[in-house]
């Protein structure tokens, strides 16, 4: 039996799990919710998370072994990557980005939450405001 989606998981939440100084009760609650249900992410999520790990390694925040371990742990979580056709990204994604002052990357999270009717977990204040304006629940 497949798990029901719990929420759309922004990369900012997942990346925070890698760093003790970025972990909060909010990010911990999101991790707990993912382990009890199933997170859903747009196709840009693995690129954003992977890039954040590489940048953290380059800046000396983590070594390569820690990065590999973190990414391995992420792959074990029930997180589904939702494929997005180019037409959607260049249509709805760009439209949402323009309307709400978001990057197209961030708009992809909002679009996915809107389409699936599930809450959005994010640490990004602008994305939270846009979600509220669009009637998307923000994970609490």
C-alpha cells in the first residue's frame, strides 16, 4: 500500500538536516513527518540539494564523506520526485514566479503543492507568503 503525500518538501528543509546549526524544531518536525508519511518534491529538488552539499563541501562546512553519507540517508527517505514537463515549468512555473516575485525554482514547489492539494514545508519567507496568497497551507 502506497503512502499518501504528506507535504511538498522544499530543499531548504532537507539541506538544514545536514547541519546542526541550521536544524530547528520546524525542520525536525518536517523530518518526522516525512518518515511517517511521504514527502513529494519537484524535479529540481535533487539538483538543489546536491548543489547545496557540493557548495558546503567547497566552503569547508562538511567533508566529502559527510556529504556522501548525508545524500545516502536522504535517498532512504520516502521522498517522491514528481516529474514536471517543460511546458508546465515554462508556463505555470514562470507565471507563478512573476506573480509572486519568486525564482522559477521556488515557484515549482508552490505549483506542485497547489496541484496536489498538500501543504508546503519551507524555510523561505517569500515562498511562505506566496503560498498563503495562493491558499496553499504551509506545513506547521
